[in-house]
C-alpha cells in the first residue's frame, strides 16, 4: 500500500503541476520560433530489389496501405534543420547564424554549411534478408546534379555526379549494393547527398538519407515492466505528462517536489528541507525494465532522464524557513500564484547546497523507434531560464551544476537547465541486464535533435559526475545503434557521451559544432560513424578533457584504455586554425592536467572527401594537454598526462590541412607521448604498410604521410616513396619516446624517434 500511495502521489504531482517542470514564474509571452520540421525541399524516392533485380518495393508507386507505423509497413519521416531557423535563406554563418560566428563558415565561400535536411525511411524488418540492392533518385530544388556519399565511398556515375530528377523521369540514378562487405542484412544505411552544378559541389546543403529496418519493443507489463509506447504525433509532452496505467508507464515533464529533512514527502505545514527538480523517469526507478518506443513522427520535447537536482535549503533560520515553505506552497499548488510573493520567497529561501544526482534503482532501459527527442523548444525558451535568448553568442548555459550558499533564486534556473538539456541522460547501476542483454541501456533508431548548449552531450550515459543517490557504481555498458543527432549547430552541444566501460556506438549519423565522437571510457568501440563537423570541437575528442573520468584509487591513476574507432566518415567538416584555442583537430585531446593515462587507443579507416573546397581541415592531429586554467579545468595540476600506444591506421584525408599537426603540452606541466604509430606496424610488405598509413592528399593524384621529424625530413614518405618529404608534425613542451611513421629506405619504411 505504501508503494501505491507513493505512486499516486507522484502521478498527481506530474499531472497537476507540470508547469513547474519548466520553472516558475510561468513562461513568458516572448515571441518563439517555429520548429522548421515540416519543410523538406528535396524530392527523394527509393526502390528495393532482390537478387534477381525483381522489385520488392518502390516508394513512388507504393500502395497507400504500405504506409504506416505497423511492423509490416513503411514510414518516411522528414525534417529540416536550417542554421538560421528564422531566416533559412539569409544565413551566411558569419553575421547570421545560431551558435557562434564562423563556426559553420570558417573560411568563407563554399565553406559555408547552413542547411541539413533529414529523410528517414523505416523499412519492415522482414525485408532485411531479401534486399540485395537499393536504387535512389533525388530531385534537387535548384541544381542540375547531386553527389551521393555513403560511408567513405563516392557513389558516382562513371566518375560524374547524378542528374537531378524524379522517379518517373528515368534518368541515371545510383544503386547501392546491400548487404555488402561492410554492412550485414538488417544494418542501417546513412547517406549524405549534396548539390552539384557543372561538376562543382555546393557545400551549403546536405540531405541526410537514412534507411533502417524496424524493430519491435519487447516489454511485458504483466511482469511489472514499464512499457511506454508513444503514438501521438501531436503531443510532444512539453506541457503534459504521459500515463498509461495498463502498460505500467508514467513519465512526467520534469517537475519540483519538496521533502522534509528525513526524506519524507513535504506537505503544507511541514518544514521543507529539500526542494528537488526531478527528471521524467525518476518515478520508474523500481528496478523493473523500462521500454520507451516512438511511433514514426512522434517527438518528445522533454528529456528522458533519471537525473534530478537536489537543493538542500536552510530550514533552521526562520526567514529562510518561511521563504522555502512558501516556495513549496507555490510549486505544490497549495497557494494561488502571486508574483511578488514568489519573488520574495525565492530570495528569502537560503541554499546550503544544490547538486545534480541520479535516482538509483533504474532497471534495464530501452529507447527505440523512428521518433525524435528534440531540444528546440528548450533552446527557444532561453528568456524563461536566463532572461534572454540563448541561440546566439550566449555562454551562460555552462554555469555548472553544483552550488553552495546564496538564495534559491540564484541558481534554480541554471539547475533546471541542467536537467532539461539532458535529452537522453541516463545513469544506471543495474546488473540484471547481463542475463538477457550485454547492455544496461540500449538506444536505437531515434534522432536526438537540436542538441541544447550544456557543455556536454545531450546524450549522456553513465557519467560518474551524475552520482547515484545510493552511491552504487554506474560503470555499466550502454549501446547506441542507428542513432542520429541532427541540428546541433551550437557550441557546447557535444556528441553522445558514453562513460560506462565497454559501451558501443554503431551506425551513427552525428552533426555537431563541438566535440563529436567522444572517447570517455575504457573498452568503448565506435563503428560505422558519419560525421558533420563545425569549427568548435574536435571530430574525435580523446578523454572528455580529462574531466569526470572513472577513477581507480587516487586521481593520478585515471586510466582510459583499449578503445577502438573503426570506419569514421567525415562527410562535412568546417575546421580552421585549431578552433577557439588552437588546440582542436580532427583527432584532438584538450586534456586538463589531471594525471590521466591513455593507452591502447586505435582509430582506423577515417575518411574526409574533397568537395570543391567546401571541406576544410586545420590540424589533423592535436594530441596533448591544455593549461590548468583552460575551460573545464579547475586550475590545479593533478599529475602527468601520458599517451601510450595510440594507433592511427588507414586514414584517407582528401583535404590538405592548413596547419601542421602537433603533440603539445604546457610549460611546467608534464606530458609524455610514447609509442604512437601512424601506420600498421604488423604489415610486412611495402604495399601493406603504405596502404595502412595515414595518407594526406594535396591533390587528387598525390598524397604524403605523417612526418614527425625535422631531422632528415626529406626521407619521409609520400605516394612516390622517400625523398620529397617535409616535416608536418611538431612537438611543443612534451616528452617523446617513440613515434612511428613511414620513413627512409623501402626496406625499413619506419621511423622511430626519441626526443
């Protein structure tokens, strides 16, 4: 009975006081943008064929009954993500933009990228074993041709791009083999389509075409499982809660609840000691599995998270106690809203400490389906949180999430933002997953769109800095499969951040101005990743700035090891001058001096295409440590930063970097790089070693390799062998033991240097 009362109380708080989830006072009447989600401008069609090239299904001629959300029906979900939501056609990325200036137009001209359109095709799973080829047609809005990029491949028309045209026009069109040596039946496909005119690529627009095979959630409410099936495309949950008693599901928009000092629920007349802002999944942390499934076109504007803000207030001081109790009267609905009284109360209520925690007891979690979790409404609600817009040139969202002292009014909006911006922020110590699955948390198929500014990923899984409130260990693995992150144009909106050891991310399409592929735990693997990168962060960020990593004993023993990235295709990159501090790169590690060791990290099969000058690369590699007072560092040197056995194999960089790469440290702060390889030393032949090397193209016919020495640099290798090399990587305040790259006579082909 106690559990039933608690549940009903929680449901009531969600249903009645949902407005408190987005802060008090109530939202202002400022003008808000309209999410440009239904304005696609490209006409795309596909056909699926069997091994005999017989038609399995063609979208242009499909029966109306073929379309729907059932397991044997097809879905087509389209959205637009302009860099300038208010004025998509007037958006130069320099004076008109969201985020920061020159983030998506760093070099001018064709470097500008300001429009992303996504078209997701949901295919019945029963087709996965039948399909052998896929034909695609694209009719562009105003160009005569288009280019198709699929992983590292340019899918071309005998060396040319494809003519724009609809399905019935019978023009030459690309056909993709499926499955292939890199994609198995049932695995998704991610393509990028760009405009082409007279053989020149227009870098300004991309159509992301995603083809995936439906999955059906496995959930048993009779066993106590929480089965949340979101079907209403007209309800984004922003002003509501989701309750399905028959399927044991209740998800409320994040909301406030007050508690007494002993942890029991507060009611009018009690003494409030905690004022908590609780995430949408806190009410389902009973150890039972949670399955959240989106129907096509359904979206949530609230986060799915078990994180919450715990604000401990001063309940002894009389003035503070009265103020805090009045706050609770308002957020519980016991008092009629009076603005002046609210302002007085939040100023009188004194805070002891306020911190973000994660509710313990989360069972195995699955989130699936071709819907999306969107941060657009949150980003557009900046005036409700910070008193101004946050879309453009605003850094106040990164204000931290731990505070001591002051009044409740000082930090509660910042803390609300910490919860609301974690669109998929989950922390779990569940161990029951091992009996049925290799992962405690599984997210597949969905899009996490319009990532908000927060100084981290909107997808944040098992972060040690989201401490579970029972002090249990959240070091459990997670799986991301076919996840997409369109619309993260702004800075401080990172790619998915997996901080549980042995986590995986497979088949992701990631669009970020800031750090995109984040290696933040040991044993993690990333494969089949497509990236669109802006000029704030690194494409690959090694080590989460050395901050918030898992510790082994003393902080100096932080170790991140045995990680793999395989098949990273960077279809669009706008990099220049190493970003905001000169330390960004395709491979970067802006690491605070926190005594971190990086060991056995392999990054292979990385590709950047040349697109008529649209793609630009500053530094290819920027590996090292930043100053103790750099962003995200706390001003203290905790210990030596050590990079050991980093391997970079089979890179094809078809854009000549504008800067030399570097290993770097800071004067007086120790950084060591040791045993770093830019080709596969296990290869025994000249051809094999060069094929495995990092190849950097300065023309379509000529490449050179990494040359990390000034001594005899002419012996470094290019596509013709030794004799024309030049140093292209330098050292800045680091200790170096061994760096391996093609060098010298053909018989040796290696260079090990000791500095």
